[in-house]
């Protein structure tokens, strides 16, 4: 066979094929905005309350009683009694109860009022449509 080009066998043939490739990219898109505003308001508020107050009244009670031993501190009807003793010198030594302190608690309720400033925060949220 002369004059005819030689043909390659099918095993020797390589065909180049076209191939498509896909590329994916992402982009951040802002489609809405939110504005948050925080503010503090102040207003005066009057506070009314009743407060308990305790005071002590001290009463000196003269006794001038002779006693054989030192009397104990005691409480009678809500009154704390503190004996005060003095020695008197005689031929024989004796205790004389000179006076007692009668201490009682007295409670009273007194009105209380004061103006104070109170703070309070609030929040406002607004949407801005910037499309």
C-alpha cells in the first residue's frame, strides 16, 4: 500500500475534550441596618417612710436602804434597774442602797421624707431600610 497515509490504531488515538469548571465566590451584602439607642432619664421621687427611733430615759430613784449584800441588776416591767451601792463606815460595815437607775426604752415613730433622684434606662430600636 503505497500512497495512502498510514492510520493509527484506535488504541493510539488521544482525543482532547473540553471540560467546564465551576468557581463559587461569596460576597457579604448588607440589606438592612438596626440602630439601638440607649438613654437614661432622671426624675425626682419623694420617699415617705416611718422610721422607728429608740431613746433611753434614765431616772435616778433615791433609796437610802440598808442591804446585807450587793443587789443584782434586774429588769422589772421593761425597766432595767441598776443598783448603786455605797459603803458607810460604822463600827460595823453595812451596805446602803443609795439609789437605783431605772432605764426604760421608749420607742416612737417619726415621719421621714426625702427627695431622691432615680435613674432609669430605656432602649429605642429603629430599622433603617437602605436597599
